[in-house]
């Protein structure tokens, strides 16, 4: 299992517990993400996620099964703290891949997912104060930290998951890369998987996760595959090299269990990933050297 950011450790630990009980790969990934979605200290996903321009938390998530290429995703989901679980139901209970907005909420409510307020009083107050200071800037500018994970079980089956509240102060209804298969995540059981965190528009415009998997299909190792696609994106959008707020990072895993990552730039929050192998060895955190 490879998972983004420091909280990737708690994701991996939760997934290990599922595997230790002979649980399924998709169960392990979903339960791992749920732990992060439920954590009020993580302000980029699930409960206490970053609010949009209207002060509303809208959540995006996706899950993909490398065995079948089946996938499920939700976008702009409100008042449901575990969007990854709703995304899995989209994959398993419908013939669709993506549900958004009111339709996603109606689907979740039909399946008895509980509704709740997603912002604590403390975070709502902080958001309101930030709007008074500078309405045009993103609140918590450097928080582009989508939770992403790629897992492979003992049989060699591969799956990916992503969950996020997206950019703060985004326009209502904005979807990032996370719910879009091929942009925010992608996997193929024969090759491997990839996932993205950062400015979603950059990943969308370049079908980034799909592109990384295709580079691995061509024989490129996971680290170099991530670097190549990041370099390609910077070449197409050179302005990101001089914009300190622009961040994009990838993780990848191939069929051999080799992992890799790449990140655009240094920011206050260091990009790193958690890596776990088996069910008994604690996950380790690995720092990733920035490209610029």
C-alpha cells in the first residue's frame, strides 16, 4: 500500500488491519480512507474539509478496481462525510461511474448514509475570518493534499482510491481531478496504478494518472513515469514554475510492487508518502525531492 501525505500512515495501518483479518483489497482501501475522512484534524477531506466559495463543504472521491476497470465516483457531494464509501456504492450498485451534486446526495441518502454538518465551529470561524482579510485568495493556500492510495493484495490485484474536499474557496460545483478516472487516479491490473494530489485542473488537462500508467506499460519505472508526466505538464503550462501556489504530485505502483512519486515544488508542507508491505511491518514515510 502506498498513500499520500503524513496521514497516509493512518490509512495504511487501517488497511493492514483489514488485510490481517483476510479482508478484501477494496475493503482495505475504503476503510483506510474512511479513517482519514473521519479525522477532524485533516482539513482537505471528509469532515472539516475545506469549504467552497459559499462556505459549503463539497466532497469528491473515486475508487477503481484494476481487475475489471470498473470504477465509481462522486463529485460535489454535501453533508456526507465518507464520499469514498458512496463512490464504491456507485461502482457496485449502478451501471454508472460518476454521480455529482444533488444526484449524488440523493443516491447516498437512498442508501441510508447519514447526513451531518461537515464543518466544526472552529473551522467555520477561521474560514469567515479569512474571507474578511482577502476574499480573492485561497484559504490555506498550500493545502492541496488529497488523500490518495494504491493497493496491491497477495494475489497481485491492484486498486486505487482518492478522496478530497478540493481547493478551498472554489466555485460551487467545481470538480477537481479526484472524481475523474484517468486524471486523479487510474489502475490496470496488468501494469499498476497512479494517483494525483495538487491543483486538479493540471491533472485533468493532461489525463495525468492514465498517462503515468501508460508510461509504466512502456517499461518505465514508477518514479520516472511520475517525473516524465510532471515534466510534460510543466512544459505545457510553464507558468506553474513561477507560481508558488501551484502544486502537483503523483504516486505510482507497478505490478512488481515497485513504487515511486514526484512533486513539483517545495512548500511549507513537505510532500511525502506512506508505504506499507504486509500486515506486520509498520508503514514508513518517504520524502519526495521536489522538481523545482
